[in-house]
């Protein structure tokens, strides 16, 4: 599993469509039980998910990158398509080619890539697993027929690991698609400073926040389509820095399972990239944009 790990107007439309057909969950069901059932479904999906190709727009302080990515059994492989809305220079193209070639030709680099992929998968699994017990939940209405729940730290939960301590310091809101019992959105905010090694090793500052939105891409698979992370961290009493992530993803298309990195790289070279499709759609009409979003979903459902 990868870190959960990602175009505001389009995302809002997609989210509304996602929840529009959900059924109202019986209010007599305890909120904590609903969350527990959702987590079971999420963990099951992560162990048996399909593989996908899609574009990723990463917004950073000095650059906006549009990448094409293919998921493989050995981890994702991606290629930079646009930088700040412009095609790559000859030098940048060569650098991308050299990076990919190094990954495919170096056993050590491939082993590192696989290990990072497995670490990310395991990390997300641990975070999902703590949700039912680490927080207290209460119903908070519905949005477009998606059930909304507020959550706050469970004072009885023993948060021992670094991951657990960070998440346990948060409160926020969780949206559940009640038809499929899947996580549709998760917003959280750090309510208190989190110190590591009595503040000597580091500190996560109060006020940081994150937002995760997901979309259904097939009958069984859901993918992250927007991710925002804005945190302030201090390391070793010396340096305070911002952990900033702003990602949007879309154009999801199913790809063959169990592909190797080399096969994924070849797929990136075939035809128009998903990143190019996304870039072109930004200049088309709203109706064309909706068609572009609907087509991949239709293909995925036929898989």
C-alpha cells in the first residue's frame, strides 16, 4: 500500500456523484461499528486491489508537476510530463530517461524501490487498523447521502508508536459512502503539540491539518483523488520546517495485474499519456471534462 497515500471543481463534482447514490445508514447502528466495518472493507481492498494508470498533479512551493503513473506488482513507476504547465526541456527529458533507466538496470535500486513500496503499504495498513479504537465517533448528519461522522481522540487508547501518537493527537470529520461502506473523505487537524523524546528529538506543532478525498474507480476499487497535508515539524531542536503536500489524481484506467517495473515503463511510453489527457482537458468545455472523467470509470467497471 502506498501512502495514502492524492482540480477542485472536478473533484467536487466527482465527490457529489460518488455519494449521490448512497443509501442512508440506519442511525441505530453505533458510529464506531460503522467505522469498524469500513476499515474491514478498506483493508480487504488493500490486500486484493487492482492496478491502475493515472495522472498526478503535485503542487509544490516552486513547481507544479504533472506526472503519468502506472502501478505494478513491484511498485509504481512514473514519468514527469509537464513542469509548471510546460513540456520538458531536452535536458529535463534526458534526466527523466536516465532516472528510469537507472531504476530498471540497477538491482539495488529496484530492491530499494520494492522495500519502500512495501513499507508504505504496511504503514497505511497500520493507520487504518487503529481508526476504530483510537477515536470516539458520533454521527454528524449527511452530505449528498454520505454519512458524516465527527471523531476525537479516545483517551483510553494506548498510543505507543510514532504513527499512533501523531494520529491520536487529531480530531476531525470522516465521510462514509454507506452503500459500499467505504471511506469517501477524511479531514483531520492536530489539536495539541506532539513531542518526541521530550521535545528533544522533534515536535509536531498544533494546528497542522490534512484532507483526503477518494473516488470509486471500479466495483471494488477506490483510489485517492485529492490529498492535502500541511504540518509544521521541528527536528532535533534545530530546524523547523513545513511538511506540505498538495496532490490531485485522475484519469484512472485499469492495467494488467502483476506487471513488472519494466512492463510498466513500456506502458508509459505507449500513446498519449494520462497526464497529457488531463492537461488537454483543462482547456476543453465542462461537458468534455465530465466525459473525460466518465470514460475511465466506464472502462474500469467493465474490467
